[in-house]
C-alpha cells in the first residue's frame, strides 16, 4: 500500500477542505506542521509527501530513499531543491493558478483600503463621530478615486493579467512589464514598458513577479526613487521582492502615499520589521490565496496531481533535469 504523508496541512485541515480524496490511493497521514528535525522520521516508509512550507534540500532527499514524489501545495515551489530531486528520480509537482482570482481580488482589497479607508470610517461611525457630527458627512482621511489613474503591473502572468482586467474595469490606464521570457499579444488599453518607465508613470504599482535572483530586492531605494511622489505600492507576490527598510523609508518620508502588502521577507515577521510601524502601510498576513474557493481548488488539484502521478501520467511537474 502506498504511504502518503501531508507534512503541513494546517492551512487546509478543516471540515471544509478534506484530504479524504487521497485515501483512495493508500494510507494517508496528515500533520498540521512538521519541524525540520522531524521530516525524516515522519516520512519513513512514505512514497509520497505533500508539503507547503516544509523544505526539502539535497541532504534531506539523500536520507529518504523510498520517497518518489513531492507534491507542493502551492504555486511557488522554492521549498524543494527541484534539481536535486530530479537527479534522485523524485517527481515534484506544484499547483498552478489556483488562486488567480482571489489574489487579484486581494490586490484591490488592499488598494481600496488605502484609497477609501472603509474600516477607519466605519470605526469612527461606531464610536459616535457621525451621531455627534453637525454635518451630514465627514472624512477622517484623504479619499482617492482610481478612475483615470495609471496602474503599473510588474509581472504579467495569469494573476498580473487578471489584476489588469479589474483595473481596466475601474477606469484605470495600464502599463505592464515582463521578464521577457514570454510573448504576450497586444491587448487594448495595456501598454508594455520598461520597468523604469512603468515606475515613473504609474500612480499605483502592483507586483506580480516570481521570486528569482533577478527579482530579489527589485523594489529598493533606487527603484522606489523612480516612482511618482504620492504613488502607491501593492505587493502580493513574494516578500523578498521588496527591500522593506527602503519601502518604510519611502513611506515615512512621504515619497510614497501608501503601500499594501500581503507578503513579507520573513513570515511570520520579526517584531522589528520596519513595515510594522511605517506610515500608511496596510499589511495582511499572507491571505490573498486563502479564500474558501481557492483553497478548495488547491486541495482538489493537489489530489489530482497525485492521481495522475500514480497513473504514470504526471502533470504540473517542476522537477526537470
């Protein structure tokens, strides 16, 4: 019987998201979390492992000769040394595009919170400010209309494209930049531009690029200085794409009006992360992916990946020599 171990299913372990579909393939063991010092012990006898954040490096793989398959419960798969896995004949898969709509929605949840401050005004009303106001209306912050403004989308994969669609529906102009690895058809209302031009001309910059050696620290003191004074940065990609101290400095100096981030360089963050005390910085705890609908798709796609592997027709394979 095939032994299947889910090393860190805490984000999906609930009555809503079930691993029961895996039980058709063999013995299933599910852990909420797995410390690195328990990986080897918990995978003894396992042919299949599913992981979200639990890492697999070459040394770990060397100690797991029975392991033949690693299913990453995410789109990004940098937690696995895929080259080392391929050398050892271990198939690694990911779950692409399961959260495209959810992440694009979260981009605008962050952006609209910065522009409209709904929670701030709702709290003021509940505290009695409207009841005690002499006027029919009051504001507690600057309010910003997005129509007619320019959004720059950095990274134009599926999530970047979906974000651009929503921006267009709000009446925004669009600039986009890509790594150049893929060619995109000309799209009405979207202008492709070099990063420098995009930063200089955008009122809002939304990051959708993967974390690579080229994008690590892409948004730093120099690139932030290129952005328009009073502009807004949104990051739902990966935390290390942004140099956090540089972003905090740009916010605190007033060069940027605001920032909305769902990801940080270290998660959970350290208490001294400069963005935690930066001015006008909205931070959510890496939840853009986590709608019920997206997590259901993730679970179902991960189970489908296992089935295709066992049927000797693997899909979404990312371990290639």
